[in-house]
C-alpha cells in the first residue's frame, strides 16, 4: 500500500514540475485561474487552482464533479481537461487555453458580427450541450463567459463545477444554480426536480443576448428576475405551465401580456424567432431539446454559418499590452507640448 502511495506521489510531483504558472487571469469564490506553460512542450495552458484548504471537510464536491465530468465528456465543443495534480492543499486542473469568451465578444463594441456568426456560435454551443445531455449531464451554469473561444474560432463549453448527473427520476437537486440572468423560471420558483430544460432556457437567454448585444433578462434579485421575465414574455397561466402553482416557492405575479418577440428583435428572421421562442417556453416539458434545436430549420436556412476561420475574434490583452495601449490612446489626445511635459515628468520614451 505504501509503495502505491509513493508511486502516486511521484507521478503527481512529475506532473507538477511540468507546469509553470505565469499570471492570474481570473478568480472566483473557490478557484483561481492562471495562464500557464507546459514546460515539456512550451504549450500555453490554463491552470485552475481550486482552494481545497478552505473546506473543513477536505475537497469540495464540486471540484470532484468537475474532474469526473471533464474526464468523461470528450468533445470538440467542450474544454479539454489535460491533467490534474495536487500541490500543497490545492487541486490544480490543467485545461486547454482559449484566448477569449463569448461575453468579451458581445461587450467589445468594436467588433461587428453578422447573423452567420451568431448561427455558428449557437451551433457549436448546442453541439457541446447535446453531448452533455446525451451523457446525462446538466451543466447548470450556461452563460456567455463560460463559452470559451479559440483563435481558430472554435467555441468550447467550460466550467463544469455545478454540473450534475440527471438520469435518476425523482432525484432532489438544488434550485440555487445558474447565474440569475440565465436562470430558468422553474429554478426561480424553487424546483427540486428538473432536467435539460434549465440549460436550454439559459441558451435561449444567450441567443437573445447575441442578437441584442445586451443581456436580455437582467434582474437584480430573484423576484425582480421573475418580474423582468414576465414583463418580457408575459405572465404564465396554469394552462401555459401545468403544475407551476405547486412549485415550492411559487408566488402569484401581476398579469403582464405577452409581447411578440418581433417587436424587440426587429432584424431577426422568422426561423430565428421560432427557435428562440422554443427555448424560452415556461413549461420545461415543452422546451425544445438540444438535439431538436440542432435539427431546426434555422441552421439549414440562409445565411449559412460563418466559416470558423472568419468568425470575429477578441484577443485578450496582457496587463503590459493593456498599459501600452492606454498610454498610446492617451498620447493621441495630447498636443505636442503636453506630450513633452508628460515625458519629462514620467520619463516616458517618445
């Protein structure tokens, strides 16, 4: 037994020595993400350090779920888990590095994207999600910044810390999942039993955000989220959503009439609106599945999805690059005399 433990420790040490963390690129409540290098190949990677030491019972279950899920889900549109190693009291996940995410693309107003671009991003997202659902995995945190983009144009679903198996009927699950703006109505009403519909609702919100270049249903609290939702899509009645009133946290809301999507999404085609509407159905049992969505006419009608290599790209700046860009932008707004004064005071090089 001791020899097996020693062998495992040696393997772990070898993996640890093969990676170098270069700089922090993101941080959450339970993890820090670094840009890193695989020393044996010089390949750039992302290293997600999960802060195991802060959990009184040891390793957080979400970390174990993420490792297990990523090891089982291999797909071109799901981020690849390359290796796992422990260092001190932290678990480190070595993931393929992708340069940006869909949130960056949406927020970058210097980028203009076309209907064919949205179509290809949606196609890749649904392919990855369909693979998850066919393997009985709910992602439960679909949002634009969990959809990573490589320089080759490929989109990959990331961050499976909230993922769970959903094959067991009657299994009780927490409703406190999915970032609020993308949270399905059944979750906001406290549902403990749910399925793939929670991911599909989130995809519908992302689809709408791509079309609008702004979040579609940005609520401030759970109650405000429901109110925002009902103002946009109409308040559901029992006939629209059988069983709604039996949900644990159901509250009767003011009646808002349904506003046709056409009034907001004025540039969208009929097939676009039909697919969007099928994702944002209140009754989760009637919501379209990822597989059905992939077969929707939207993906077969013109315009065709933009080729991967032609999709818009947002290149993530390093702190040094951002500093140089801001300096150049500042200098561009100055007169020659102002520049000379700045160079003298700060010792800039002209």
